[in-house]
C-alpha cells in the first residue's frame, strides 16, 4: 500500500468520524452527563469494538450479514434490546432527575458498555466490509493483513477524535451544573439517547 493511499484513507476516516452520528453524539452525551473520565473510557470501549468488526471483515465473516437476513436481524435486535434496556435502567436509577458526576458505574462497566454497543451493531460490521476494501487492490496477496492495518488506523483516529469530544463536552456539563433547572433533565437526555439509538437500530435495514 502506498503512502498516498494511506493518507487518503486517513482523511476519509477522519471525515466520517467527525461527521455528526450516533456514536459521537453518544460520547458527547456521556461527557456532558458523567464527566471527562467516564466519557473517555466509554469512547475507548466503543473504539475497541472496531477490532472485532475489522477482523470479521478481513476474514469474510461480516459477509454473513449481507447474505443472511436471519443473522443480521439476530444481532440487530440483540443490540437494540441492550440499548433500550440501558434507557430503562437510566430512568429507573435516576435520583430526582438531577445531573451528577458522581457515577455508581465503575469504569470497567462503562468500557464494557461501549464495547458491547459497538459490537452488537451489524450496520458497523457492514460498513467496514464495504469501506475498507475500497483502499485495497482486490488481487493483493496480503488482502486480510491490509484490511487489519486499515482497521487499526481507523481505530486509532477514532480513539483520538472520540476522546477529544468526550474531554471537551465535559466542559458543557460543568457549565450546566451551575444551572439546576436545566441539569435536572439530563437523566432524561441520557435515556433518550439510548432509546433513540435502540429504535434507530430496530429500523435499520441491510
């Protein structure tokens, strides 16, 4: 692979990562409602899921989602159920609907949450299966290795951008702490993000 190809891939990847979407919106919400460290840990969990999708795409496993409606729907509904469950738990555990940086979830649980959210999204698997091969010659003898390399580059730039989003969005949360009339509704915002992501996944098509 040439340097120009890698640079083109990096530029395209950064543009896709920065563009408003459910993942960076979720990380931003975590930064606002939980603070810097939880947002960054959640972002790391989400980006770690890229390794699963990249490996699956490199060895053709993700192609199953193209050919099997059943496989696609099983993963899709599992992911949607998980997101809707998180929305329910957020509202169930709220304390007077107030915003607080004191989180009862350990960092390992936040990392795991981000990882599971990413892995249980078949649309992400299909994205990598369609996106990565565009930068590799079909007759390349090192096709799987080059797919893994591109997936690693995509993951690294995603980690940097998502962590920056989580870090700076925490400033918004700090400002809102001084506005109790606004901050008290952010449990609903968090649940709303989970719920909207779950519904969006339910409505997703191959």
